[in-house]
C-alpha cells in the first residue's frame, strides 16, 4: 500500500469517525421540522423567526460540512455564508410582507437545490446514495420556483415550505450518518 493510499484511508477514517455529528444534526433537523409543522402560526413575525433559525442552522451546517470534506470546501463555505445572510435578513425585517420572506426562502432553496444537484452528480461514483441528494435537490429547485411564482402566499404555505425543507435535511443527515458509520466499520475491518 502506497503512502498516498494510506493517507487517503486515514483521512476517510477521520471523516467516518464523525458520523455521530451528522446523526445529531439530522435529529436536530427533524425536531425543528416537527416544531415548525406543529406550531400554531398566526403572525408573519413568528414565521420569520422560525425561518431565520432555519437559515442560520443551514449556514452553520454548511460550515461544519466544509470542515469535514477535502473537495468542494469553498462551495460548502459559500452556501454557509448564503444561509447566514438569509437568516440575518429574516431576523432584521421580520415584519416585512410575505413576498419578502417567500423570496428569501425561494432564493435560498434555488441555491441549495442547485448545489445538491451538482454535488449529487459529481459524487455519484463515490456515493451510493447520490440519488437521494439529487431527488432532494430537484425538489428544492421545484419548490423554489413554485414559491417565487405563487401569487396566493399564506402563512400555512410558507410554514410547509420551511418544515418540508427541514425534514428533508434531517433525513439526508441521518442517512449520511449511517453511511459514514458503515464506512468506519469497513475501514476498521
């Protein structure tokens, strides 16, 4: 075994050892989705606060992923910055109209969905579950176009967009966690 192959195995082992962090993030996303989808939203302000938390969590999650990967660090960091900016905007102007918040959600989902589609297609050789990231990315893009073009926005519809996005992220992080855990066990063998 060559030195570069040994270095690659060690780097893969480091990432695989962090499988539980993806599990914790996935569970947090699921809890957030449950809270958002079960909360009684009666004001735009409440929706803006929950959307702001979602965007901030997206941003932090992306920075975490950027620290864990060797390739595409810059793109994860860029998505982290976009998530943080979207969160700050949602907190800074919580009483703006739904058109503003829906536009923030739509643009973020468009960027995130495009990133997921590109990432899925570029990593399909190494990732057996690439198709799941592809499906979620396509769904995010479709929801983004629907959100930006739908005239009859309502609190309920925006809550569903935020909750469904958080639910998809949670499922993807949990699957990634167990995929990494399996890789860790294979590397140990």
